[in-house]
C-alpha cells in the first residue's frame, strides 16, 4: 500500500442504508405515507393481508420502490433544522426507522450490517494499528460505535454539519447512547470538507459515512478534487480512506483477519468475520464488467450522477 493511499472498499450489505444528506433544504419536507384503503383477506391475496396498515414508500430506482409497514405508533418524532428534515418512524418488522428529507437512512434491526462493513475491514487491513479516525458525517454515532470497539483507538472525530439533529437521533434511536460518553470521541459541527481543510492533524483512517452522490447529497465529497486535494493530504503514511462505493482487490487470508479481530476488537461483531470480509471483496461478473466500462469522473465542473432516489410518496389506495 503506497503512502497516504486512498483505498476504495466495497462491502455489499443485505440492506441499503444511508445517513443524512448535507445539502441545504429549500423548503420544508412533509413526510409522505400511504394508507391501505380497505382490508383484504388471505383468500383474495394469499400471504398479503394488508388490514388497513399505513406504509412508508420510497422509489429507489426507475419502476422500483421499497415499502415498510408501520405499527400503531407510526411517526414517533418529526423535526426540521436549517439543513434537513428528520422523521423517526415505528415499523412493524425493522423497529425504528430514520428518514431524512423523505429518504430512508437506516433501521434499528439491520443498520449494524452496513456499519460493520463500512468500518472494520479498513481498520483491520491497515498496515499499522490505526489509532486516529475522522468520520465525515455519521452524526447518529453508528460508525463511531464500530470504530470504538477497537482497543487501540485513541481518538475519533465525528464531523457532522447538523449536530442538533444528530442529538435528536440519539434521543429517539438509543443504540448508540454509550458512544457519546466515550472520552475518545469528539463531535464537531461543520461541513467535513472544510473541517479537513482547516485541520493540522493527519489521520490513520478517514471514513465517509455519507449519502450517495445524487443531486440532494454531498456531491462535492465524491469529486476528484476532494480526494486529491483534501482527503489524501490528511492521511498519514499508509492511511486509508473508505466510503461505500467501488472496490479494490486485496491479498489477505481470512484466518489472519479473524486473528486480528480477536486481538483488536473488544466486542463481538454480529455480521462480519474473516471469511465474510474476503467474500465481500468479490464482485459478480456483471458488476466487474460495469466498473471496467465506467469512465465518468466527478469533478467540480462535472457532477452528473445517475438515478436520484425520490422522497416517499403519499398515495391512498
């Protein structure tokens, strides 16, 4: 691994989970829900008894959407800041769900899958034992929770543009309460790009716990200029930058990763181990060919992205 190298890691989780977008809102977002109009019996629709439930729906690609059934509590909490609108929903199958500007971010049931994959491979594959980590975004604390499981970590900085909303997330989604009492953690309210530019410190690992580079998200964080001029200079020798996009092959042995997990990580990991990390670096043929054919590079002057995920829609059946 070269000096201050930026390594792209791709670990495909069972769920697609994103954290808050960092763009200013132009108007207040109203949470949109769909309510079933009438009850249907199992005889009419085998395996699909709707019983007048309320649903949260979001279109995630052209002609594709996901739906979550809500329980009787429905909307647990709603608020708005200068940067984003936040809703916490109570779902039937996934516990509490965090929705930012109409976009599903994560759920209590399975957010650990994404965050374990985002954090631990980078820390375990580092040539040295990492001690300092800078997290771009991640105000909810889930990425920091995973980082702080490593015994040798001395300092973690969460840089979130909207800590007031982050505090409300802590209040209503309680899995990370203890994280914010850890003396190794610092919470900074700023846009991550500017905080890194101003910082005189270099880090062993920089984690981009951000939303996808769509029109509502932090597109400038995914540009060539950011990687070359902001992120790379703030990495120590052999430093690693990790985000949730693209991949690079690695040479390692699953048993060696399991050994490192046993030595370095104080709590049990629920999803990943050495073999899972190894398997996660292998893409299927279709995705490999797609990446080989990809020629687009995001720059400050050219930030065209693909499909833009749409906010939840209100429709009454």
